[in-house]
């Protein structure tokens, strides 16, 4: 059986498809990283807020306990 001849523009078509896939993968990776950074930032902000609130409660308890 003879191999099917390849159209002249097929190689450039495959190169373009591969490039599009690589670009999409990079964009997806950046999007995931951006979302993770935002998640970690929000978690950190929540921790700081909790620490501030606990600090205020501890100060109030200490002041009322020593009175």
C-alpha cells in the first residue's frame, strides 16, 4: 500500500496547531497561578484579621481580669 501524499501546507498547519496548544497551556498555567496567588493572599488576609481580633479579645480579657 502506498503512503498517502501529504498536502504542501499540512506541515505548516501542524506547526500552527502545536503553537496554539502550547500558547493555551501557558495561558492556562498563568491563570491557575494567578488564582492560587489570589487564594493564598486572601487566606493570609483572613489569618491577619483573625489574629487582630484575637489580640483585641485577649487585651480585653487581660484588662478585665486585672481590674
